[in-house]
């Protein structure tokens, strides 16, 4: 799914650049204050665009950053709110949970905006939700996991359900965090000797880190996840 978002970003940027047929890409990159090589990598869906670059590009085209990451998003009004659009009726025995954008390497805009962009909704069986997510379902959000940091426990493309009201480290567990300008899914545990937090991946390829609590922004605690498989 990360590839899909990169491709959507590339298609949107290509369409936007076509508004200036008589201006070279190098000149446009100068006006955007984005390196021409960076602009080229985004246009051809390679590399991982930085947050600052997305903001610069969006500002140049008088868009909000999220509009670059939604198919044909540049055609939507700046104040478009997907969460207020008509949605299908919820079937009996199901509950509806908002699906939010929270992906590393493709963050849209500021810290709060990047996590608050509603992409849609997912309906799940109420019995399953009560069992695995608890009774306070109003605070539950669904986000798509990117990267292999938590593999094989949680894999890229899995749908993680998080308690969005949990905005600070409370107990050992798996959290969605903003760290080093990227949204990550990590296993956190307390280090009582140093009063810091261990940030670990289940994938041994990623080294653990010991960080101060103020170095992390907690976006929510992972309550459960669904693995989506392709056949």
C-alpha cells in the first residue's frame, strides 16, 4: 500500500506540473524551494519524500498536503472533509471505525494534520470489536501499518486498531508513535533505572533504542490488528 500512495503522489504531481507546460521542471523546483532531483524522484515514485518537501510542493500549488496523497486530491477543495461525506448504512451487528492516514515516509503536513486525515471507514463485527478493542469504541481508530519494523508480529499492510485517546506512555505495549519525523509502530517498554523508554522492533534488522519520553509523540496504543493476505 505504501507503493500505491507513492504512485498516487507521483500521478498527482505529474498532473500539477502539466499546468506549467512552458516552464522547466528545474525552474519549478527552484520556485518551490525543492531540489530538482527530489522533485524527479517524487514524480517517478522512487525514494521516500520528506515531510518538508511535501509541504513546500503543496504550498506552491495552493493545496493542503493531504491533497497530494489522495487520488486526484488536487481537484478537491481545500476544505474538503472526507469524514463529513455520506457513508453507507451500518449493517446490524456491526460498528463503524474511522480509518486514518498515519504512514511513515508519506506524512501529509503538520504532526496533528498527518494523523487526523480521515481516509474512510471500516465496519467490523460488534462482538469482535467489544472483545478485542474494549467498550470505548469512540476512541478507536484504524491505521494501515507501513514498514517491516514489527514483522513478523504485525506486517506491512496490516490494519492496526489503536486507542487514539492514549497520548502518553502508560504501560509496556505496542504503540503508534511519531519519532524522528516519521510515524512508526513500535514496542515500548519502561527503563526504570534511567526513566527512559525502550523503543524496539520485533524485526531483528532494526536496532533497539533508549529514548527520553519527550523525544516521542504517542499517537495511540495498538489494541489489535488484522492481517490482510493476497491470494
